[in-house]
């Protein structure tokens, strides 16, 4: 079945450093969503990408959708302690067209 | 608006016991979902309800049943709890099940089965 993998599983950075997490799907996706989950909290929707090669920005966060619509990335410029949490991608595609969540990347930011 | 609410927040069960996790949303959403979250596994869909009166299996439905009681409420039942069902359970809702709908999550229920 469809699988969505994320790398790395865990990243520890100093405050001010950049951070990137990558999301790869075994099948072509119709769209991809990104969610953030603070420690002890619940996932919160960040953004959705639909078009091949699409790039969207939210302040220090930059989201990209691959040309083949099988991968995506989230880049955070100059991390802050408020960026701490797990970032999940979620892709829709394949035979079932259900939303499949990636395994997540846990970001730790040291002040 | 409370958004998506879940009860209880925490629960400890013994193997073989049963329980129902409750979920309600006040956003007039058509679709509701139950996920479980385990370390390193991301969120896995247990069951979902595309609209009132319908339910469908997700990725990991074994050992669970659901009821879409009305448009607002979607419950998850464990008939005979097993230690493998120790997890954090999230309920979510969305306007629809199409590709453009974001999901809104509840605060979660932390379940331990001993």
C-alpha cells in the first residue's frame, strides 16, 4: 500500500540554525498537507500544496512540492524555540485516495 | 467554538476490558476520523466517517468498532482491550473527504492497557 516516509526522524539544532525535513511517497500524490504537533499536543494544520513544483512560504517556513508530486520538503530559516515539535506531512493519493500521514520529524531547538 | 473535543483525556484499562472513546465537533463538519499515534509510526487511520450514517475502515481497524451517532459525534469502541492498543488516540474532523480539506484534531486520549 501507499507509504509516506519522512527524514530525519529527529533533528537537534541550535537556535538560529536552519532546519529541513523531507517527505517521500511511494506513489504520486494529489496533494500534500503539513501539520505541526507541539510536545504533548495535537496536530495542527499548517499548509496544503497541490500543484507540481509549488512553493509556499509562511514567514520563516518554506514548503515545496516536488515536480513529480512524490516528495515534499519543509524548511525553517533561523529556528526559534517556538518551532519545537513534530512536523508531519500527509499525502493523499493511490488507489484509496485516503490521507496518509508520514512518520514525522521531531525538531528540538536549543536556546 | 470548542472545535473537536475528546473524552476521556487519560484511561488505564486491564487486558480484556472494554471502553468507548467519545468525540464531538461543533464545526458542522461532514467527515470525522479516528487515528492512533505510536512512537515512530506517525498517525495511522483506524476508521473514518465520510458523512453522517457512513463509516469505513482505515489502515488499522482490527480490534475497534465505531459509531457515527449523529453529525457531531463519532465514538470509538474497544471491545476487548489488548496491550498492543496502548497508544494516543486522536479524533479529527474535516468539511469533507476530498483532497482540499484540512483536518482539525482533538486533544487526544492517552490509553494504557496493562
